[in-house]
C-alpha cells in the first residue's frame, strides 16, 4: 500500500495542552441529523446504505491511493482507480468506493486522478491533459494486455504500451510502477465490471488552476450523468467535487442522487473563498441544496465544534485524509457522530469498524474504555489513562500543524 501510518501520539497533543469550553458533540446514540444512509425519498436509489445511521467506510480510489513517496511493508500496491483495485476493495465490508472521473475530448467519462498524463517517448517526458485526449488515446497509456477490462474499450487494446509516470507535488517525477497493475478504464467499464453490492462515490475532477465556463462544466456533468442513468441499475451513487460551481450544477442537473461538497476546510487557501473553510462549505451546501460535506479530517479534528454545526444544518459529514488510516482516529469520529470515512487501508479499517461497532452495540457504553485501550495496545501505543480517554470521548483534540 502507499501510505505510511502515523502514530496517534504524533498528531494528538498531550491532554494538558487542550482547552475546552463546554463543548458537546452529537454522539452515536443521540444523532438528530439526517443520517447518511437516508435519501431524500424513501425509494431514492441513491441512498447510502440500507441501515440508518450505519457508519460508512469508502475505499479511496478503490483499494487505496498510490503515493510513491510513502511505503508500507504490509500492503500490496494495486494500481489505483482501476477495475482490479475496485474489485479488490469490494471484497471487504465497505459500502462505497470513491474514484475520480474526467471526460475526454470526444465526450467519454474515464477514470483518472491526475489532470495530466505523463509518458515517455523517444527518451523524452511527454505531458498531456486528460481532457485533451480522445478515448482511444487515453486507453493507449499503461498496460494493454491481460486486463480485467473486458467491455467496449477492448477494441483499443494495443500490443505496445506507453509507460505512465506521476508527478508529485514537489515536482519530482517517477515511473508509475505497482505490484498489481491494470489497464485504464472508463466509467462504463466500472459500472459493468464491479460488484453491484458496492456503491460509487463519483468525484468530478477538474483543474484547480483553470477557470471554467458554466457550459464547459455542464458538458462534463451531462456526459457523466448519461452513463450513470444508463448503467446504474439501482446501485447506490453519490457525487462529489472540490469545485463549488460543479457541486451546485450537479444538483441542478439531477435530483436522483446525493451531492457532497469536498473541502480541505482551510488547510490550503484558494482565490474562491467558498473553498477556504467549513463555514463556507456549510453555506454553499445550504444555498445549493447539497446533502453533505466531505472534509479533510484534520479540519474536523482541529475544530470539532463544526461537527455539531454541520449536523444542525441537516447535512451529512464524511471525512478523507491520511489520518483516516489510523483506527483510533476513525474510532473517535465514529463516537462523535461523523457519518463515515474515506480510507486507503481498506482491510484494516473495515475490520476495525466492524469490531468496535459490534462491541459498542453489543456491550454498551460501559465497555468503550476497554475497547479504546485494546485498539491502542494493538498499535503498541502507550494506553491513555481512563481520565484521558473520557476526555477524548467528549472532545477530539486539535491537531498540531504538520
């Protein structure tokens, strides 16, 4: 797998560093907000799951992202955003997989995270924008044979592959190598080849550095919706985007499926003020009729009062981020009323959630202290005192700035 686990002690300050001012949170047992599992209508095909108030676990880009600057000794690396990754994630007890969709120049929705495709030709690194490629050109990159992709894209399979490279945020470029590779795929491929039991969180991917006209955005949205409406067949679906205008336009274009606004909650500052805080995210959702927020987990942990505010606004709350690969962090969110998490360590987190949710419901609140101690001891972390654990149950401490 691609991400390195961070000991909880590195991100949660000591108990005497925390300042509390009569803060309370919605708990698992007293949550008056609309549950993530409930759609707008009783027969809404986009409802999140079949059990009200069930904590939702989503696989990030399937079985986890390929972040080459990290390493993990206990995980096999599967090419992200591929059928192989999606089907591997579907083997575990999760409700959704999350993936990124863009639309090619000739109008085909494809699955790819990066705005640009990097390859090598005649020893030179070539950079091409995904949305400037035709479907045939897009599918010509990466592995071509032995793919799990068996649908209408197969006529484009070539004998010679174009190697893929990835550009990191710091500018470094690496050849994209994984232990379990697979071909690039289309949105139609995903609908036709991934188990119907798992829902899709379809993230609309756009370039943060570009200004888009509404007609450009609508063209992309309608191309995606055309595939969704044709192939969903009752599958659970939700849409999400970091782009405020996109999120609101998705809602205007359809009402069958839930729309969530993605935000890092102020970790980075953008020219568009709507992207710079959780307060702005709430405002955007209420103005646009959106159903929820997907926040970077650090923004929630640094300002846990926002959980109550989001719930009071009748919005669902999911989180994403590297810290969601820590069982303790997921557990704390579970107890405070966060509706679900997007994770890379799919097997570990789904197993942990099943364990502590079963324990909570079976044995009651009196065993929560013992459970948290066990989770901490499994990670070889010095257990907190009972007073500290009791404190954590009321408040997730602010994270130190990384």
